[in-house]
């Protein structure tokens, strides 16, 4: 008799749990380290958090069958298994550019595993089908939640940028905030222009030559790119007090030739944003010393 996938998974977990009880403490520690190899985590020194859930390429040990979307509606954004090509590399470039600009590191949580096995930007019941993927999913969100708590406790405010790739318009970057909901704290503290005006993050990016949407910035966000599970879970309309923005990059911003330029422009825009809305001071340059870009 062929067992169903849930039954096979349940039986497998029973054997695993029993086996783990027999392992020495040193092996328990090694198991936790192995899970962490599936997610890149950087502890930061700034109230800036970078997330990249869909750029990974790695398999998950013991997860052999890709997700099939059982019971999920086949609608745009509802069930996707393809990766956001270049975003794992882009988040590293952005983190390095921010550290160069600010002299301090941002927080980073980025998936190294392929989206076909687990989708970090979905609630758990829609994110994976094989229970062996659960520890990786849990580690990603535990790390992201911890980063948000640390930023809130240390700085009382912060910004989470969730980096994605889209194939709708290669020359455009789409903003997703659930129409302003995930940046509720920013809007309450500094007014609507902090979100939609020329001195918003979107305004700063446009001034650097980016083609952004919505434009005008108070326009309606593009359907399908209005902000997914991550920004809806950790945005400032929730209890973390962190404003959250989803950035959907077209290919022109995340291909290998463009990533360094994209990262530098985003770091520059974040410097303006941080000084205005996060009360973060940039390092003082020596007189007559040129700024490095």
C-alpha cells in the first residue's frame, strides 16, 4: 500500500524525533547549524533590515519533490515555484553598499533554498508541502522576527525592505505597501509625503533615474505587487513598529551588470531616508575628501 505524502512525512518525523532523542548534545548543536546553512543571516547595527525570500538555488535535504500547489488557487501570485533570479546576489550587493555608505551593517535575512521547495513569502500552510522544509521556513521567519524585535528595542523604529524580482516590466521597480498600510507608523509620524512625496524613498529613487511605480507616488500600487506575506506580517500596522516596503525589481536592475549600480543608488536613497525618518547619522567625511560611490 502506498502511503500519502502527509502520512509518509508524519511517520518520517516520528523516526527522526526518536533518533534525535538518542543523539549527544554536540550533534543537536550541529543539526541547528545545518539548518542555518539554508538561510543567510547577518546581524546588523542599523535600523534597516533586508529580506530576500525567493533568490535561492539550493535544495533542502530530504525534500525531493517540488511543491505542487495542492489546494491552492492557480492565480497570479497565488502559487509560484520559480525563483527571483539575481535577488540573492542583489541583497548581498545592497548590504555591502549600505555598510560602505553608513559605516555600519544592516540586518539581512535571505533564503538560499529554492522557492520550488519552500516559499518564505507565504503563510506556513501555503509555504511548503513536505514537513522536512518546515525547519528552514521556521528559521527564516524566526530570524526575521528577531531582527525586527532588536531594531524596535534599540531604535524604536526601523525599515524593512523585502527584495523581489518581477517579469512584468524589466525597466521598472514596483512598490508594495498594501496601499500604505505596512508603513502606517511612517505616515503617522511624518505625514503622507514621507510615503508618497518627493522626499519619500520612492521620490529619492526616482530622482536617481529609476523608473518606479506608482508614479505619481500617491497612485494605486500595481495589482499583484502590493505587498505579500512578509511586509504584511512585519509592517508597522502590526506589533513590531517597523515600516515595511516590498520592492519588485525588473531585470534591468538585478542582472549581473546592473546589480552594483542598483545597490549603490538604493544605499544613497536609504541614506537620505534614514537621516529624515530614522534619525541615523552618517559618518563624517574628512574635509576635501571625495565621497566614494
